C-alpha cells in the first residue's frame, strides 16, 4: 500500500501504532519500579520457591506451581515484624533486600524481610506458556491470593510467633497491590506502604501527559515551546520525500521510510517513541536508581539551546541521547516487529521484559492508556484511546475489543478506586509531584488512619530507593514520616 503523507490523512491514520520499546506508555522495559543501586559488596539473597495454587478461587482446579521469593533475616530480632515487598510487572530483584528504604526500616524495627515475585513475571511461571487460555490466571486478585497464602506459609515454615505483624511494601502497580492487600486481607496484613500506586483504573489516562508537560515546565516554558515546535516540524517533514530522508538521518532510524514498504502504522510508532522519550525521563527523574540517569534538566537544556540548530534537530539529539542510554543502535519504528513480539507466547521471549503479560493486564483490568487527548498541541493528536484499544485486539484477538471497558469497571468496583482511603486503616499513600502516575493515585486523605504523603519535586517510587545525599528535603522528611507511621502500627514510640 502506498504511503500518503498529506497532513490531514496522516493524522487520521496514525492512531494504530505503538513502539515495542515501551509499548505501554509509562512502563520501563523491566517494569515500572526497576531496581535499586547497590553500593555494598554484600552477597545477594538466594532465590527460593514456594508452592502456590494455580487458581485460588476454584478448589476443583487442583494444579500447583512454584513461585520465586527472596529472604533477608539479617536484621530480624525475636518477636519482630515481617516486611514483605510485593513484586510487580517485571522480574523481582534481590537487590531490594540489600539496599533500599525498606531495609533501613528493617534495621530499626528488627524485621525479617521477604520479596515475592508476581505470578507470570520473571521466573515465576504458573503455566507452560503465555497463550490467551493460560493468561486467564493472570490478574490482581490471584496475585493478592498468592500473597495471602505466602504469608500463611511463611508463618508456619519459619515458626513465626502468634501475632507476628506483617507490613507490605510496594511501588507502582505493586503499590496498588500493597494497599489492596491491607483492604482485602486485614487479618494477615497489619499495615501497608503504597508508593506511586495508581488506584483508579481508567481507560483514557489523558492526565498522564498533562503532568509530563507540567514537569517539563519546571525547567522552563521554553522547553515546552521547543517540543511543540519540533513536533510541528516533524509533521511537515513527513509530507515530503526529502524531509523523510532528513528525519531518517537525524533520528537514526533502523529502517528507511520507503513508500513501498513503510506503512502508516510504522510511521505512527515514530510519534509514539518521540512522546515516550519525555514520558520516560519525567517519570524516573532523579529517582536514585542510577547516578547516570538522564533528567528533565538535561533534555530541556538541549531542547532550548538554539546553537544546536532548529527544534527538530534538538529533538533528534534528545532521542539519540536516550537510544545510547538504552544501548539501542537505532530507532526501530516497525509496527509488525512490535506485534510479533507481543504475540510471542514463549517464556524465553517474555520472561525478562514481561511485555505480553503487562499488556494483557492493561487490556483486561486497568486500562492506563496514556493518550495525547489532553495535550494535542504538545504531542499532537496521534494516539487517542482507540489507538490503544486496537492494540488489545491486534495482539490478543477480536474477543478483546471490549475487555478493557469491562475490566476497568470491575477493578474499580472490587477495590474502591480513590474511595479506598476512606475505608482502610494502617495504609500510607506516597506520591511525587513529578510522577505522572500520581494523577490516578490518592494524594490527599482526610482519614488519619490512611494518610497521604505528597512529595514536591520527586518522581516515580522515589521514596523506595536507597537514600542519597542529593535527596530533596521533602523526600527525606517523607521517608521519616513513613517510618513514624510504621512505628505507630507496630506500637513503637519513636522512629528517627
């Protein structure tokens, strides 16, 4: 099919593509939480395995599988509490049990620490493959039941004293799970620290890019203007063969734009990646995972520097900067490559990235589709909500045309969405103002038993990572507040 690059038709057709590199906006390759930076030479805890039911809600099913977990009892004191970090939509990293804020709390309170990997991610494989018929056992309710059975199992296996108090920790999706765990299983979980958890399931998550724009504006209005101007130049260049060639060179495309081989879906992926560049940088801005992380200030300094050429040249420099950071040789915008990767049902392909699994959960439970609807002038009207809904069908089949709508309504009904803060106790909700996900979280609460902590200037899950000398004062204070709350839940008087 011959490409048509008139501006009007291009915009009308662009609502189908998505970059494989970050096919669900706002999620990094290995999950939203990532892993902490390790500075000590301490050996990592060894992986262990716990037997789980495949379907906790069907006693007739009968099948079982092995779930991976890690343990650190170095700081445990007799009759102390147990801290459980909940795995999310990526492989569980034992680094969280060596250096992380939870470990700092464990040192103070004498806690035993566990990390339980989420079913279907990392090495926790409940089924032989990831076919649609097997993915039916992948959902948040089954994951919460896994946690419940794990807690009961560890109480027995480790001979924990009666009345041992379990505190669960989670960030991003697992932050939601932490809050829901206290809500659904209060007899097993005494308290929950929920960091950056999106508790409102929503199909059209257009607020995401509103926060991205606000966060870029912390640098300057000129940064926002440069992004808009650059995107406008991309529109114009795509209308002409010479402009297309220039874009290939500027952005280092893996494949040339060829009217005989390149579809409009391929071109749509280009826009997806451009917007995703800013999403990644904003969401993880100065989160303490890595000292070499690219920040908002770094990309905006490039975008506003007129000595580097016209806006599209500066945008390309930012794109190439991120390609290098992600160790990618070129920018791959091919739609079919993305679809084939997400359709792959083998564990060999999907274990590390968790791409197919998380996409399934967004298509059946959460939505979380970050659209450009609210900020068309900044990122152009190239990925409305239908764009994401089409992806569910393209990857999983025609039966998934309406699963997102049904799933979102169900999720909000069973967990209470943002009303959760009014009905739980011993939960703290922590969010950062830079993090776009705070728009779906609880940032204010009138319930003293379930307070919210909103940290100005910090990004996704920043309070979970190890402390740094560069931490903002509000972040330092937030960590202290969380520690004080844990002390209250455990009936301790002081946390310093």
